C-alpha cells in the first residue's frame, strides 16, 4: 500500500487557469519525493492540494487507503514546512514548537516530552528558552522543522524550506534534512526549483513543466536517461549541450552532421535512428559538458567525433574548468581537467563521447535514443 497517492488530479483556479493537468503519482512509505521544475510549473499548487490548503478540482487524493479530498487540513496527518518559516516572534522556541500540540489539546506532560525529543533530534535543546530574533537563520529553520516533527505526522510537506538561507547554510541544512529523513523514517514531499537540492535529497524526483509531469525517476536515471529534451536540459549543472544535427545513414553507418563536422554515431545509438526513419532528418543531439573532452590523447583516438571551436570564456572552478564556445551558433560548455592549457581565444579540438549522447526528436522533443 502506498502512503500517499494522487490519481488523475486536476487543478483549475477560479480565473479559469489550469495549473495542474492529469497528475498521477504513487508515493511509498518513507520515500523522499522531490517536486522540481521551473517557476510557475505547479509545484506549490500540488503540495497545497495535498495539504488541504487548496481545493482539488478533479481526481482523487489518498493517504493510506483513505480518500482525503474533503478532509480538513488538520485531520490529514500531514505537517507542512514553508519557505518563510513564520515563527511567532513573541514566543520562545519551546512555545513555538509546542503551539500546534496545545491547539490540539495534547496534555502538558506529553507536549513537554514531544518537544524535548524533537529538540534533541534537531540539536535545539540549549535554545528552547530563546525567542526567534535571538536565533540564526539556520536555527530558525530548525525550529520550523521542529514544529512539524513534534506532531509526528505520517507525511511531511516542505515548500522550498531552504530558500531563505545563504548558500553555505543551505548546503549544511541539506545534509541535516537528509539525516532527519533517515532518523524519522517518515515520508517527505519536498518542493524546490534547485536541481542540485533535488538530485542530492530525493529518492525519486518528479520533474514538472506547465502543470504536467514530465518524468518520475531516481536522480541517477533522470541524469542518465532523460525522457525528453526538457528534462535533459533541466537536470544537470552546467546544462546539457543541445545542438541540431542532421542524420544520414550510409550503408551500415550513421552520421550526425553539424556544419563541417561529421560525427559517427555509435552502433548502440544508430539502430533507433534508422528504425525511427530519421535518415535525412534533423534531430536534437544532447551531450553533457563532461563528455566534451579536450585532452590530446582523447582527440587523437576519436577520429570521427572531433570538433574544433574557439574558446569564448575560460572559467576555473578549482577542481575543474569550464570552457565555453559556440558550434554553428549553438552555445556549448566543456567540463575539463584543470590542467588544461586551453584559454580564452584559443582554437581547441574536442573529442565528443558519442556513446554518451542523447538524441531527441526535433518536433516532439521526445528521446529517440
Ligand atoms: P514557484 O517555483 O515560482 O513557486 P510553482 O511551480 O510552485 O512556482 P505554483 O505556485 O504552483 O507554481 O503556480 C502554478 C501556476 O498557477 C502559476 O502559473 C501561477 O501563476 C498560477 N496560480 C497560482 N495560484 C493561483 C491563483 N490563486 N489563481 C490563479 N492562478 C494561480
């Protein structure tokens, strides 16, 4: 039995705008599910429907085997952590964490026990008497988490809970949330537009665009086998390079041509292009920056998959270098070894690892191979 399921969910706002279209998802117990996608794709809307803060226009929401569509938010056994963690400024950390339990008329002893336990998990024991203004951003965020934890809900909903923190604290809190997930053994549904957060936290990621699920998969599968050009471009940083290439079938061999560069498509990818009838057609070829290699050795052994371009920008990030250039007008990034001798203005040869390319239909943008 899944812990939560969304079946054919639609959301139409009162102004007629259809924010969510036919959303289907089964979430297992103890999963860490991430909703990710560009601004306005419907992540928060979906989360708010699960929480009961937004009406479901059509479809069925179940928690356990119970239909929840018309159940009051407070009776859904769900706790939500928002991006602006909205602590009560006049209350101590203890009282902030105890507030929801008091409302539910939980006995005092029980409240004390639950708050103390949550404070221990979140390392807030020494701060229980403080007011929010005497806390750092990360500590406030932990109190907001604490407020959710004390209720011991079946499902946690988190809407960009780290977006108000600075970069360093975000990374730290990311690790904290991961540990918390393990310790609590709870189901978490987490909204973010930050794909690094999605990749590092999620057991499964739901990639959304314009109110429609694009792909639901593990971080690794999303990275290695994106189902369309949108997912391919959204997951991974720096972004996957995308360029239009013309496919030609010559006997047994298949080539992808861009400008003067005729690249041999490996047998593992060729069949799908032949079978799909792509001979003579233009497709989108995607290749990740780490598969664009400027090492002399690779260039020498990769006769049929070498391109040449002038470097526009050289960017050293310590452990790696990004080289930016254009190929027939398409912007490209190569992620190379920091010992590279290539610099801005140089004309450089790159070997493309054609075994790693993805081919997408130019019109539908659906993956071919
Ligand atoms: P962000 O990452 O920017 O928070 P999101 O993916 O969470 O975006 P939602 O907040 O779910 O997106 O909004 C989805 C779409 O629904 C947007 O186009 C938004 O403008 C629209 N929308 C949200 N609330 C309403 C409303 N009350 N009435 C009409 N349209 C709305």
